[in-house]
């Protein structure tokens, strides 16, 4: 079937050929391109505040280990 399609598409180019070992069946669907919805990132101040809380908690836990 692929050979017939090639013959129809390349009628003026008789030297065209198909490398059957490299042909693939199926189709790739780029999900990110079709389904990704951009969401704006959180404000930097909010991220910094959360990071400070986590860092303080880690330092607290480390201080409890050494005492």
C-alpha cells in the first residue's frame, strides 16, 4: 500500500524509493502543544516566605539533633 502511495505522489520522479526498514506506523501526538495550559507562577514574595519557613523548620530540626 505504501508503494502505491509513493508511486502516486512521486509520479514525475521515477527514481524515488522507500526504505522499508525505516518506515513507521502510527502518529505522534504532541500533548504539551495541544493540551498544556499556562498558569502564571506565584509571586516571588510568596515563594520566598514559604522557603524561609521551610528553612527555619529544617534548622530547628538540625538543632534538635545536635542538642
